[in-house]
């Protein structure tokens, strides 16, 4: 199974690279969809059907919205020439990326292999969760009962994001 | 934004209702089968997006009154918090307390307040996703005219 997941992840990396370098913005969007749908297969292989359902639905909707936007505006990517300000920004971005990579490699050294988790709280969540929450689906029991605060924060984040989208996209101000 | 041909419109009339009902099914059975509020809410938003895309932007007569979905979304979030606070009022004094009777595991009406959370989160997600899509259409039309 590790080999299968490695092949799919390699496929996803290829799709992401193609999405950056494609000339046509429409094929770039399709390559983004490739990344999302490969992630669905990864979730199914790792035995997470809840996440797979959410990922496949959200990815389809996002793809539809992005295709509609690309077809409505332009399919050509606009290029800019780098000036001195641009070079400073690029050097800063590369520096930040290297720093992030270093701290990431330091922080994952104490973690387990993907899919073989032995988190401390997980045992207590799984043991007798059906009797404690009364829910046959364990994920819903954890998300809405044990981790209720997280779910409420998630909902509030979504509301805030929509308010931000409405603020940015409005062209004419209200009088 | 214009609509599409009559073939697409008729197919949408056949399919959109079924997609909507499937979203409701996923939300209501969220505590029994995989799925839940988030996935079902996005499916419901998808049915609305399908209708809007095939019939054109002015089909729903929403061009000037886009505040409806925002109100639904805010109300759903407030209701989640109200249910969470009502855990204080009934039984033990714990935030997010599951105060309703649990019922039998595997039945449709069971698991206390979890189905209610699922329904409200589904409403909120459907409203948010749909309003993001609508705002893309509405502000484009406004900038033209």
C-alpha cells in the first residue's frame, strides 16, 4: 500500500508542477483538479471515507467555479518583468521557504510513519465512543461531541471567509 | 450571465431535485454513515449552482437581493452556539454538553444533539458556498450595468 500511495503522491506532484507551468490557464485548472482527485484516492486507501466524500465534493465545486471564472475572463496568463523590488521579494521568498523547510524537517523527526498513528488521545476517543456519544459514525461523534469547540471555530471561520469575499469582490461601494 | 441550451435546462430540471435530496440524505444520516454536515451542505450548494449555471444568472431573481443567503448562514452559526450554550442549562454544567437522550445506536433519531449540529452546519456550509458563487455572478453584472 505504501508503494501505491507513493505513486499517487508522485502523480500529484507532477500535476501541481504542470499547473504552475502551463501556458493555458484552463489546462492549469484541470491539472489542479488532478491533484484533488488523486488526494481522494489517497484518502480511500488510508481508510478515511468521510474525508474522501468531503474532498471529492468540494473539489468538484471548486473546479466548476474556477472553470467558470477562467472561461469568463481570459485564458492567457499575464507576465511581468522583474524590477529591483521584485528581486528583493523573490530572494525573501526563497529565504523564507528554506527556513520553513528546515524547521519542518526538525519538527517531523519525532512523529510516526503516515497512517501508523499512536497518538495519546486517540485511544481514549476510540474506546467506548459509541456508548459515550450514541453515534454509529465515530467521526461525527469525535467532531461534534469531543471536539465541539473545533467545529464551532470551523463554522465561524467559514462565515468570516464569506464576509471577506463579499468585501473584496464588491466593486461599487454602498452609499 | 446567459443560460445554456434547452437540452441542458431540461436535464437540470430532472437532476437538480435529486441532488438536493441526496444532500439532505447525507446530512440527516451523518451520525450513521460516512458524510455529514459539511459534505451534505456542499452537495446542496452544488444543486443550486447547477440550476444557476444552466438557467442563467437572472433566473432566481436574486440580482438585487443577495442578502437572503447571508442571513441564513449567520442564523445557522448562531443556532449552533445556542445549542452549545443550552448544554449549560440542562443537566451538568458543561459547554457543548450532549443533553438529549442518546437513544439506540444505529437508529435515525439517536445520538442526542449530534444530528442537530449536523443539520445546522450543513445549512451554514450550503449558504456560504452558494453565496461565494452568487457574488461572483452578481458583482460581474453590477460592474457591467
